C-alpha cells in the first residue's frame, strides 16, 4: 500500500511540474530551426486570427472589431500575406484576399464610403502597402473581374499624389483626406512614409521613373522641413499654421521602418537603371536609417543583445491601441529590407533573432497560456498582462522574419510578376478632399429640386403633426390646445431658455482624432492611460478648429491618373554632397509620426 501511494504521489508531482512548465513557457523558439519557427508562427497566427470575425456570416470582410481602426485591418491582411509567404501555409489566404478586395471602395482605391469620417492618407496607405506586398510576393491573384494587386497599389499612389499640397509648407500630404476631419491642418511623417514606400516599390516593380521621382520628391520634402534630421531620426510632424516649423518630436518605429524599406527599394531601382551615383546615395540613407532604428528602437548594450522596443510609450505602459502594433511593421520592413539591401542582412538578422526569442518567451497569457503581450525587452520574459491584435501581430511578424533567408526574392514585372496593373487607376477619385457628390452622377435637374422640396415639405408637416399630437391634451378643446402650444413656443424663445444653445452654453460633443463624435470611449486591454508626456494638453495633439475652417481645398492635379499627367513635373534627382537630400529647391517636406487618438 505504501509503495502504491508513493508511485501515485510521484506521478502527480511529475504532472504538476509539467503543467506549471506549460503555463510558464509555452514557446521554446529555436531561431536556427525552420520547423521551430514555423510551429511557433502557426500557433501565433491561430491566436491572431481569433480576433478577426470579418469572414463570419453577418460580418464585414476586412474590418477588425472595436477598438481597432479601419487602417489596422489592412495591416492585418498584410500580416496574413507574410504568414503565407514565409511558411507556405495557405490556411488564411482566402481570408486575406476577401478582406483586401471587400474594402476597395467604388473606385478601387481604398476609399470606401463608410470610412469618410475617419480615413486619413496614412490609413489608405496601409492598405496600399498590403496590396503592394501581395504583388511582390505573387500572392494569389484576384478573380479576373476584380482589380489586380498592382492596380490597387497604383490607385492609392495616384489618389495621394494628386493630394500633394504645395500651398502649405511647400509640399507634403496632409494627415487627413477630408476637410472636416480633425487633423486636416497637420502634416505627419507616417502619411509621407506610406506614400514614399509605395512610390519607391512601384518604381522598382514597374521600372517607371515617375514613381521614383515622387519618392525623391517626398524624401527631399521630409528633409527640408526637418522631419528627418541629420542623424536620420524621423519625427512625427507639424501643423501648417506656422509653415510646419513647430515639429512634434515624437518618434515611432513604423515611421523609420517605412522609410527604411522604401530606401532599400530605391537602391534596387537605381541599380537596375544603372544610376550608380544614386545607388550610393540611397545606400547611405539605408545605413543611416538602420543606425537610427537600432539606436532608438532596440534596447541593449550592442547589436548582439539588443531587443526591439516601442520607446515612446512602452517603457511607461502608455502605448495606445495603434502603437501596440507598430513593432509588427518594423519587423516586417526590416526583414524585407535585406532582400533589396543584402549588406544589411547579418545585422538585421541578429536584431530580429534577439527580438523573436524575447517575444516568444513572454507569450504565456490568455486562457490558452500562449497569448502575447507588448513588452519583449527588459522584462525577464514575463507576460505584461495585455493581449490584442497589435501584440499578437507584432510577435508573429518578428518570429516569421527569422525565415527571410529562405524566402523567395520579391518579384517585379521583369522577374516573374503576374499582378495586373493600371497606371491610371483611381483617376475618378484622384485628389478628392471633399466627397460631396462622389457617388452621384450628372447635374441636379429642376425635377430633382422639385422632388426634394416636396419630400422636405412632407417631412416637416409630419413632424409638426407629431409634435402637436404629443402636446395636445385630449380633455381640452382645440382652441385651448392651440393657445397652450403658442404659449409654450413663446416661453422657449426667451433669452434664458436659449442660453444653453449659444456657444459656450454647453460642453461640445467629444470628438475623436478625426472629427467623429464618440458615443463611448474606445479601449483595449492595454489602454490604461493612453497619454504620452508631451507639450500638448492631455498628451495628444490638439487640433485648432479655426485652422480647419481656413484650410484651402487641394486642387486635384489630374482626373486621369497621375502617371499620365505628372510626368516631367518633378525635377530629376541630382547628387549633392549632402546625401540626406536628393534635389535642390523642391521645397519643404513633411513627415509623419504616429496616429494621435483622442
């Protein structure tokens, strides 16, 4: 009996140890083993997709649930493409294709009508970069009756190039697309970064010099307005009120990452086009951006032990929903950079290996004990208690990035690319900053006006009848009810009663960062404060309503596609002694940093 109890206790002890071990360390990632990387990435992908319901009945393909904004749906689809590219697993390909095609909008340019209250140039840009990746990686092509991935990326480029705003700060894209959105008076680095990234990659994919000219123009503008400084640090942006001279000094990883990959694409483009002096110039920029990236966004003593960190918000646990995903894009773009700038491979591989091991080690959260948190660096592998799309996507991307040496080279039109393009794509929507009338055709006729008048009259009479019915007292005569109604209207019109309707008489409705009224606060498991120390009240950019009212609409450059109209309008790139700058006299540049949420 004693022996039986001893064996039973031994078995229970072993089981307990195994259970505790499973709870504490779910992933034992070996970054030198392809099987280990694939196995870890597969489980991380399963957990990432658990947040998405757009492929379910009654849901909208391409959209993530609250609190995630529309743009992160595009970033999410890009992550699923990466998962397939690195692992060969097609499990999520149909989800990615469906989401990317469902959100294109009526003009196939990622400007869907239901996003006009919140869509900015950076939001549209993330969808554009996702389809650009689909073209480069030869992701499964859309059906023949749908636009190709290349055409969709060209449409995003065309609509944004036509919004280039020379009137304020001598160039650059505004943060917001539509005039009424809070932030229309702000030019930020992430909008320029997305545009630059797409332009450079289109130049490489198609060989068309016009795209390269726009990439050069964007880079030079960023340098001239000092959004990119002498050390290749990329700052958030500035308002147009003082000609973009008061720079918001925040630094976020996705800004420098987008410029890093775009610059690597320009190295490959200029090399293909035999522009040797420009090759050296862009190579220097890649090195400068990579130095800046490692020094700011990696924690540790040197390359051998540094781990990725979102330095502006992560150390103080104040990263908002957007910022929780930024390391996903830096991981994605650093890995892709090695394909077009191969001399960076060893350095980037070491940084991504360190980060992947640290990221996987802390993925012990959630009911399944393998959900990933935000903090990888300086946390001894302890899960920080947070979960979400951003955290899961970042961990998966940095793990996948360790297979970059096995992945096929991105393709171009001349090296096996199959995606169908359209140089004039998006022309019907190019440069629009006011969507009034976007979805209507033809002038308004006299019959239209008469019909509208009749409908208005009917609605007003119905409302009046309803109001009378609601206030009528059925115990009184019609004459008495009429007298009471007139008295009530007279009392309500007195100055005291109208005080609440005057400016300052009541609090204004809360607005989010893009001018949309909020019925409730959006939050996530990590949003314990969301405020970042800054010179601005409440840690967020404060938009000035008067600047929105005074902002001048941007005139579209063309309605038939930028490539067919903009050729020859941009000065050709020239080499200077200062390689941070490509051309002289182009004008000031605007860079973008992070998304500011209220």
